[in-house]
C-alpha cells in the first residue's frame, strides 16, 4: 500500500488510544458487531500484483467502522530491501478507518469485495478477544513471509480462530488440481514477464512442489474463493455457510486492472537470444582476427554470470525455505570468477583443464535439473551461451 509510514503512524495512535478490549462488563454488544473479510483487487503497481486482504469490524452501537490491516511496514527502516530478501522483514497489524482504507483503492480504481462472516454472538466476542490480544504492543509486529505468513494468512487465521466448529471447503478455482507456489505466483504475474523472471530467478526447487490446500491461501483471491465455498459444522451438529453474504464495496473502475508491463519492448526470451547472438558474433570476429583479447572477453561474460550468482548464493542463507536450494546457481555461479580465469599451460590439458571440466559439468547438471525445477524464462538459453563461451575459451587457447 502507498503511504505506509503515515498509515503505520495513524494505526499506532489508534491502537494506543483505543485498543480493542472485551471486559467483564461486556462493553461490546455482540449483536451489533459484524466481522467481514475484505479482498482488494490488484492494480498496476508491481507491489500490488497479488492483491491484498484485510478484516472489517463494524460496531453499530459505537458508530465504529474500521479495517484491520496486517500489511503495514516501514520501508525506510535500515536495510529494508536486504532484510526482505533474507526473510527478516517485520510487518505489523494496524487499524484504520474504513473510509480511509477504501479511499486508497478508489484512487487506483481497484475493487474491494466484502464477505460477511457468519458468526454467533459468542464467536464474535471470541474474535474481538483475539483481536485485542493481537493489538497489544508485544504482539502487533510479526515476522513476514510472503508465502507462509502474510497479510492474507494472518487475516484467515484470526477469523477461523474464533469459529467454534469445523470449516469445510469445496475445491474451486486454483484449489483444483496440483499447484506449486511457482504456478500460483505465475497466475498473478502472467502479464508482467520481467516481474515473473525476477520471482523465478529467486525461487528454487521447493517452489515447484505441490502445495497443500491451506498453503495456497497465501493469495487473497484464493482465500476469497475458499470462503465463498466454505461451511461451518458447529459442535451442536448444525451446518451453516461461512459467509452469510458478499458484496462489492468498491467496484473496479478499470476494464482490466492488471496491465502488461510498459516500457521495455523485449521479452526475457528475446533478450536471452540477443545476448547469445552478440556473444557469438563478437567471439567469431575476435577468433578470425586471432585477437589475444578473446580469453578476456570470455572471462568478462563469465563475470556477469558470477555477479548474479552472488545474489543466489546469499539466498542460501535466507529464512525463506523456497529459495535456499536453487539449481540456477549452477549457471549463475560465483565460482566462475575463478573457473573462467584465462590460464596458460602446456599440452592437451590446456584445452580441457580441471576448471573447464567443473564448469561444463555444472552446466550439464543444470540442464538435467529442468526435470526438478522450472527455471526463469530464458535461463536455458543463458546456460547455452555460457556453455559455448566456456568451451570456446579452452578450444581457442589450445590452438594458439
């Protein structure tokens, strides 16, 4: 969301001055309270591609209408981007007036859908008690994880934690069939191919495993569909729908909310082929002219790969389990700083030295890894470019 620092400040003030409590006098009238799940459509900003989830709490007896938002963070915090990459980002719960919440999505033209939860008075009181506990200063901040612990899963857990009974679902939409985390992410960035490349470059083997029913609910749209098709089997044996009614509080004003990426005209695949063509042309020219700079050109190409590999190496130490084991590091390999360094030697070992054998073996294993992991778009072409580059530097050196 935009203006997160301002929202965070407002939410802190509201929580400090009027924290939600359920006391012995039952100051809350449960029959006047309504609890709803809010699902916000994505808009053109990249950070919103997955949508957003919040909870609406309305108390007619107090003339109160608020949105409980688990998606607040301070982007100005020290090393925010680095902490986010390593899974060390702290988000917080905040409370804001519903009118202000809707105002932002109205500005972007994004729709907001409300699903009123079918709670008994006792369940509403339990929910408010859980919300009061969550709003305490020691609980309001949580360790964010995009796939496992985000604004959507937090809202789900808070609502379902207050329900006295078993919630049963009917599989619909993205819950039908096998889906990996990567599949689900692709559903949201299909028209943003460069954003998809960034995601796929960081996601590793674990992102291609089939997800469970609950794991898929990290996406707001999936949770919204699940709630529409859920029922509660209460302890007294009765069954009621989880959602009593649903409506659009704010309709979308865009014919298509998510547009394709503007600006750069080439796709990732086209860029990969172009890079391969440039490398081949340059190498052929230098080879025919027998320029001694050829090994250093190859080394320069390898260093570009190795530099990207430093990022993937950092991911090994991330708290995000889906990025730790990533076979793309076999191509974007930090060891290329050493393995591709031009060397002089005598005899046939000059053509096939140990360094080149290790590098080529890594690339071969990478190609086999297509069976285990879906790589970022254009990665196989980039691997082919490196394979040709690394093989040529040794063959050419042997002929000199």
